[in-house]
C-alpha cells in the first residue's frame, strides 16, 4: 500500500473542512441525511469531512450541487483555504 504524501493528507483535511462548513451553512443537514437525500453514499460525507478518503470528482460535484453551489465555486473556496502557493506536485 502506498503511503499518502503530507500534501495529499493536507488537501483531504482542507477539503473536509470546506465541505463540513458548507454543509452546516448551506443545508443545516447532518452528513448522513445529506448523503441519503442526494445519493452520495452513507458515511461517505463523514469520511470526506474527516479527510479519510480521496474522493472522486463526481462525488465532490454532487456535494456542491447538494449545497446549491456550482462545482467551480466549491473549487474556489477550496483554493482559497489551501492558499495560493499550495501545490500537490513538487516542481
């Protein structure tokens, strides 16, 4: 099994933080209720919010839509939270 880099783990953590804050602010739903209502998968929201998984792009897109925002807006929030110098790949 390949070890996740510190950057990947940090990315997961920040994505989870952004998703959790949006869920609370935009829907007021619990993670399980949101997942059930929008066919995201039971427990998946929790694992994403806790930074435990590398989630698929389609899942993040569904999450954005479930919160009434565009995927691009979620991406911008994520980029802002990560900081302008953040890169997953070392150059």
